[in-house]
């Protein structure tokens, strides 16, 4: 039997089948706010196909309220016999949130913090490379979520340049040959890849200083589907965990069911 975990982000929704911390299958689809509960059900059944009977639980976190509403309806109507959990304020995570307003923190960020401390202990910094935002989440040595930072994502930054720059266009997100580019396409790629890498290293270094910790004692974990584009250009990361959020969702599900 397996658990279906869904991480619904602004740009994409990541789905995974998990059992005992291992991801046996995964999918990434566009997060479309116009998609109805019935359409989500059709999409899920198409992706899962022969695995649908193996699912004995579903756990969801979302940063998009409109999509989460449709997911709630879908789970009730199309999967009535499957136990499900939506990670939201009031759900036990085991991570104390030391913020001015804990309810403002995205559930995916708390889930990441839980997975990071469970796998690596604290202190830890999680850098999640999404298309809309790059988020930084900090966990203290005691395992408390103490804050973070949010920067524009790589894809949304590139889209903004393409829309606002009269002679600029959207380009493929790949590493250019050199930092000093010799054409406009590679100049955009250089600014994105190396610019984000420098931003990440700078923010992480400042966070470690504020933690008053030995850099060798801080786990710095990269996750998110755009992480492979940048991690080789950064010296700060100690771990690359592509399924960190899905694993955190499984941990929360186990604590609440």
C-alpha cells in the first residue's frame, strides 16, 4: 500500500507515491486555478492508472487557496473511501513555529522544515527552488522554525525580463558556456543561473551568521524542481533532496492518522 502526497505550488503541482520514506513514482503537472474537482480527478486517475487501488491515504499541502478548494471537493466526491489529510493551521506537525504570525507561514515551508530536521537535525536551512519563488527556511538547533526569506523564482524573473525588455525574449533555462556571455540568449542565461547562485550563497551565508553557528554544523538543503539548474554553481549546499516536501508530507500524515 502507498500514500499519495500532493504539493500544490503556484506554478506546478508535484505528486508522489510514498511508502516508508521512499518515493516509488512521481509526477509534476501545471497548477491551473481553472481546473475543476472533476478535472483533477480525471487527471489523477490517468496518472495513477494501475496504482489507484494501492493508495490507502492522501495528504495535501497547498499555497493556492482556489486549487485547494477544488481538491477538497475532489477528495470528498471521488475518493470517499480513502483517508485524507490537508496540512493547514491546526494540523500537528511537531515543528514549533517562532514567527510573529505562525498562520502566515506556508504549509509547504513547515513540511520542509519537518523533513529537514528529521533527516539531518538542526540547525538547518532549506532552499526550495520553485518557478514562482525561491524560499529559504531556517530551523534552529532545537528544531524550531524561526523564519526565512522569499525571493522571486527563476522562471518568473525570466518571464518578467521577456515582458518588460523590448529586445529580450524568453530563453531555455540551461547553464551557459561562460559567465561573460557573447550573445543575448547566453547573457540572459548567465544572469539567471549565476545571479541566482550568488544570491543563494549570499543569503545562506548571512543566515548562518545570524544563527551564530559554525557553518560546518549547519545542514543546507536544496530542493525544488529547479534546484539541479543551480546547485552545481553553489558551494553552500550540503544536501540535495528532490523529494523533501513529499517526505515531509508523509511524516505529517503519520503523525495525524
